């Protein structure tokens, strides 16, 4: 079992736990939503997704975000997942980010989609 994110206390009064697949999904979320410089001891952790919120939506922005997200995910989570694809779609005023990956430990395939600040698995 792994520690659940965000950190919380469960009904037993202990640190909440989660399965490996959910933990890796939480890690993907952390990489996507952490801006470089936000973590004191790891100033280069993250991928600038939140900084792109106020940038003009365009195919160039989508391509840039796709490359930076893929590089950050491979760098920080390369030991726990095999990244299959990072797809960024630019639709009117919305950026949609889809991350497909396989867990290194089990080979299970998963996908996380981030749209307008919400997460769908």
C-alpha cells in the first residue's frame, strides 16, 4: 500500500493508504499541477501546466505543453510508469491533456485526462 494524495487521515485515525495504481495516478497529477520553483528541495520539479492557464490557446501552446509534460513525466516518474502518450488538444478556450501510461510493476495500462482544471481517469 502507498500513502494517498492529497494527504489525509482515514476513519481509523491513521494515514490514508491507496493501491499502487491510484498512487501512480496521484503522482501524475502532482507532476502536471506543480510549477517549477514551487518545491524548495526540488526547484525543477513540475511541468508548468498551471502557468499555461492564462496563455493564449493555440496549436503552438498545445505542442509546447505536450513536450514539457512528456519530458517532466519521463524524468520524474520514469521508474514507476512507461509513458505511452501525452496528447494535448486545443479546443476553443479549453486545453485537454490526456496521459496514457503502463505501470512498470504490473504492466496495467491507465489514462488520465485533465480538462479545464478537472481530472478524469
